[in-house]
C-alpha cells in the first residue's frame, strides 16, 4: 500500500470492491480515507456496530446524518494533504463533485490500486483456491444430473443451488448453453431444451469469502455434431500450449498470442473472438489481461483465467477455461476438473 503514497499524500476510496480490498468488510455505503499514519472508515449508523467489531486499525467515523463523502471531505480538510488520490476510472460525477470540496490537488490512483490488487496475497490465494475447489466439486456433481429435456435454465439452477449449499455465493451469472447457443460466448440461459447430440457449454464459478473462481467446460450430450471433436481438440491444444508457456513477466499480448498461433495454424483464428484471459479476485474481471491490446507484463502472484474458444455462428462453440497463479517459472493451475472431451 505504500506505493499509493508515492502518488498522493492521502487517498479516498468509495468503489465497493476497493472498499472490501482495503477493509475486508462488505458495505457499499461507505468511504475510506487513508493517510500515511491513519485509516478512517466512514459510514452511517446502520453499519457502525458491525464495522467496529470487524475492522481493526481503522478509526470508525459516523457520518451523522450527512453523506459519508461529506464526512470524508471534512476529515481530508482537517488533515490538509497537499495531494489526494481518488478513483479516477470509477468514481461517479456526483461523488467527484462532492470530493472536490476538499482543498487539495487531485491525483488519479485507479491504476495504482489495480496494480496492488493484481498481486494476490497468500490469504487471498487461499480464498480463491477454496472457491475453485467448490466449483470443481459442483461441476462433477451436476454433470451426472443432466438429463434429456432439461432446459438451460434448469441446469443453471442446479449449478447455482449446489454452490449455495456449499456456503459460497455466485462469482457471476452462470452461463449454460445447448446446441447452437454454444456459439455465443456469453449466452444467457434460456428455456431451450437439451436433446441428444447437443454440444453443451457451462461457464460458472463460486465466490468464497469475497473471492471469485471461474471455469468453463464444453462437452457433448450424446454423439457430438460433425467436426465438434476436431474443434474441441484444437481448442484444447491451444489452451495446453498457453498453459505450458505462460509465466510471470510475459506480456499480456504475448500470452494471448500463444493461443492464436495454434488457431492460425489450423486457419481458424477468425473464430477466436475474445481475449485469452483476465485476472480475477474480488471481481470476476480485473486487470491485467491476456489480450492483444495489453502489452504490460503479468506480475508474479496474479491469478488469471486461460480460456481459448472457437465459435461458429448458428452451429456450435467450444471454450475451455482454467484459472492459474502466475509464477516466475510458469503457472500453478488451480482448476482440477478434467479436460478430455466428455460425452454423457
């Protein structure tokens, strides 16, 4: 966190995910003010008792009927920092106008916070691993429950309910797609019924103690469509190529190229319509990214998805996704679900 104070004398945080990152406490109606020697947590009476019990090292401040940002401005004005770091990429205009009442120079620090959050601590890794273990277990359980005639919505409901039964929550809206719907990377579960010969794609994840997991598996219900197995094996080849060559320090663009070079060899690059992966943690999509447009190095300790896919409109799509920790000598893969083509 000391890196923030190289950019500003004090920092004000209001983004809910950043509030959780700095405090470990879920509450969207709050602000945090950080200085080099003190931490303030500002909220209204609804949260003060719980905040006082859970937050160590913070001075808990009651906004006393006003807004928590007005109370933050009061604290900042009394501390009189020369520069104030604010979340320039996420703050809404109304909150920015309130913050501007503080008599100091404003410095954008969203990028600096992203860099902090990109490198996961041992405690954060423990939570992500727990979330992924639940995701793997739920996938194995639900795979044996999928029957002909079930709808995409019904299978999504099975996945979701089993995640909740493990004491976790959803990392994001579960994707379940059958047949031609698998060609849509972010398909929404519909009433479409499962029938023999359908390809299936499931993309879902558990969230454990505030931290996300993410996994995609594609498989076939009965004998797969013509060419499905060949495409599946090409996607798997692209993923295995990337997983074997990614490491901390590689640029996001070079990492993405590891999958593209495989697809290019088969003349299929145009059907790979998204980036190779994204970081995840408190949010399901964080920085950095394995993307042709991301040229910075991936830091050691980042947790990222590796999810190549090929999509053929109105026919089918295949995506295989694991998550992994970036280390100096390669990846620590956290996903344990099998990747050999499953036919149920």
